[in-house]
């Protein structure tokens, strides 16, 4: 079980004068600090998929970066199966597989070398890495490009290799930050199938997305973050029932907005 | 740590840009520079030596021997008749004549009675030319004849002639051996060259290993791996250091090899003499002195690179660093700066001076140990800072 309680994280603002008008109006900007995450809490059981929703800039990526141990929170607790992630991040890193939204590959290495490198960073042996890559090449349909240099990969190829790289060490928790953004339909369905398979194997998955159809198809739980705070945390059924099964309206409701207000915001932009 | 080193080095060797800077450029650029310079210089010298010089002698009737010599050497000189009241400067500048030799009417071969004579040579001496030496060859021959005739008239023997010409001679007995002389001449340049090359070779990989990781979005993958941060830093640090040393070695070797090939026999003898004088042990010591210096460079470059948001930003920081690093090495090249007193404790300057002393064969090995230890201490401090820097969120996620 993964538990996140009361996470908070602020970042120093190097030059407040350079911020845009909109950024200056953000209530999270206090003095020379931007409180990206103020109070985020949610949990996810074994074999569950949790969809992390929220508008752009809500604090989803910061939350996932804290979960992955890339960032240290100022406040709050994170535990994976009872293990405190923050007190011993090195051990936690062996349990976590993380795909960041801005993830990149080493262009001068082949797809296989990219995955092997991370596998070895996790202490896996040559034969173990090779057999796991072979399995994932089947699952993610990577055989045709696995031994080509990554510098010429398409977005879909890159994302498949990045996902394989994130789970090569068979983590206890998989965190995916917008894994289908920018992918074509075929690549998206491969990624979706892969998440489904992780779920079947009992691996909990936390993924952030803007696609509510993906949430409806894959998720058991939903957590919504807005302006750095958790505004909804519950099952998919609870989320869906907020607006009689209309996912889009449910999402807006958690943000205290209606469809009309959303349209009005867009028009005002 | 070695896993990271191996991966970084593999990537480095597959990077065309790095290969260009680290191997191709040093191997091809120096021979190209040396070759082109030697080719054009020798062409220009050859042309100046063999050119038929257009000349005019004013007052030729006062020194007919000299004038006739020039006229007869038609493969070297060509007489041009000057108009009345000619402006020599204009004629020389518009290349009507290459020189004008003016002989005074008082000129007389009997120098005992007439005294010393001054011939005026008008020429444009701004570019490469051999006018002075070629005219000198003709005039000096006759000057010597006039001198011998004068001594003969005075009835002086050869010893008296020599005493009169050079009453006091200082005979130099240089107690410095050849090694010390050559070490003094080359020793200042060598560290400057090597330091510069080490830094240059390390810059491209350093930019890629820090700022490049940020720009590509691969840094996060590394940060969330179970590998301890200090091992990540060490892996990158060794890659950058190795690149710097390899670049310097390739460049120096390239220069030596191509220098031998281009200048042939003379350089072979010269280089062989230097090698025989210095000895392997001193070369090894020079290399060992370089190790902590490269470590300092690698740590600082990696710290700058990891701070930068982009490859471009990293390159601009490193350009400024180049000036900072080269300054203490330039100090070591200044006259009067020796490995004594306070200079022993000036970082980088002391290593440059120590390298010079090693080449000269006058190194105090006890001082060498101190310099090595102090430079190593600075390198360790820089590396420690780099590890600390690599743990700062403010730096990693700027």
C-alpha cells in the first residue's frame, strides 16, 4: 500500500520581477517562494491504478517527483508498503519505477543500451537484464527499433523505451507522469495495455493524465489536485457519481467549477 | 561508479562533435597549421631570395667595383635607369625599383685616407625581403678587401689586425647544461599548452554530462536510481578528466609526430636530444603533476555544467573559466617568476613552475611533493564541493 499524507513543497523564486502577471496573482506565491504543493494526500492499494488529475500547474508533477524521491518535501509523509520513503530514499528507489513527463533518452545509445544501463544501475546482472528486455520488447512491441540509436526515435518509440526503462527492475510501485501525452493512437493503446498488465500482476500504478477516458478505462481510484491541494480522493465510482457518471463534469465539480464557468474561462483567455 | 564511467565514455566516443574536438582536430589541425605555415613561409623566403631585384645606384662612378658586381649578376639584379630628381620613396612604393643605393662622392677604396664611408640603402623594409642581406653580400665583399688592403699598408700581421678589430673578447663559459638551457626555453610554454589542451578537451564532455543531461531530460532517471549521488558524480568526474588527459596526450603526440615528419632530420636530432636529456622518470612526474590539475578542472567544469540550465549556458560559463585558469599559468611564464617563496603556494602557477623545473632538471623533489599534495588537496576540496552541489535541489531543478 502506498500512502501519501500532507505533502508540501515550496521553491525559491529567483527573480520575482520576471514573473508574468498571471504568475504573480497565483495564491501560492508568497514572498520569494512558490508553494507548488501545499497539502496533498492520497493512497493506493496493491493492484490498484490511481489516476492523478488536475489542471496544468496544479502540482501533479511536483507530487510525483516527491514520490519518486527526486525531490524532498518540506512537510508530509510517503510510505510504500510501510517503508518510509523519505527517511531512506536509496532503498525506496529500488521499489519505485518512475516515468517523468519530461523524460529523455541517451540519444547516442541504442534502446537496448538505455534500458540495460538503468537495469544495471539497479544492480541487475547481464542475463537478468537481457531476459527482462526480451519480455518487454514483446509486451511493448519494441523489437523493430530496440537496437537502433535512440536519437532518431519517434515519440512513441521513445516513450516505450522510457517505460521499459522505468520498470526494468520490477518495482513495487510504478509512477507514470502523463505517459500518453504526444503519442499516436497505436502507441497510446500499447501503453494502456502495459498499465493494464501491471495492474493484473498486482503492481500499483499512479499516473497523472489529462485524458478522462484513460481514467475511466484503467483507474480504481482518482485523486484531484488543484492549486497544490488535494480536492478529491476516492474511488472511480465515487468520482463518477459526483455528476451522474459524466467524468468531465465530475472533474470540474472537484475544482468548484461548472461547464459554463470553464467555457467562460476559455473565452476570457 | 564504473558503470556510469563506462556508459558516459561509450556515449562520448559515439559523439561526432567530441571526437572532432578530442581526436580529429588535434591530429589534423596541428599538422595543417604547421604544414601551411611552413609551406607559405618557405615559399615567401624562397621568392625573396631568388627574386631579380630592380635597382638603381646613385653615384655609381664613385664605387665602380660595387656597381659592376651588381650589374654582372643578372640573375640577381636588374638595373633600372632613374629619371632626374626622382623621388625614391614613390619609385619603391610603386615597385619600379626594389632598392636604391646611394654612394657619396667622397667614397674611396683607400679607407686609410678617406675614412669610414656611409652608403644609403633606400628600400621598403615592411614585409619579408632579403634586400639588405643581398646588397650586403656584394658590398661586404669589397669592404673586406678595402680593410685587408689598409692593414697591409700599415704593415700589420694577422694578430695585430685581430687585436685592432676586437681589442677585448669575452669568452662565455656557460655552466648550465643543455638540458637546463632548453628547459628554460620550453618549460614555460609546455604547461601553458598542456593545461589549455586539458581544459579544452574536457569542456565538451563536461557540458554534455551536466547541462546536457538536464536538457535531454535524462538527469531525473539518474537521480532516482539507487546509485549514490557521490558515485554518479565520480563516474562523470572520471569521464571528464579522462577526456581532458586524452585530448592533451593526443595533441602533444600529434605535434611531436607531425613536427618530426614535416621538419625531418633536424627535428629528429633535436627531439631525440631533448628526450635523452629529460628521461622517463621526469616525464612520469610531469604527468603525475597533471593528474590533480585535471581533477581540479574536471570538478569545476562539472559543477558549472550541472548548475547551468542548458548546454549553451554551460558553454558560456566555461568560456569565462578558461580566462581564470590560464591566468595563473601565464604568470609562470613571466620572467623572474621562479619556484621560490610565495609562488610555491599559488595554485596552478606552482604546478606550471614545477613542470618547468622538471624539464630543466633542477627540481627540488621535496618541494614537488608539497606542490603535488597541496594541488591534490584543492582537487579533493573541489570534488567534495561538486558532490555537495550535485545534491542541491536548487542546482538540479533550477
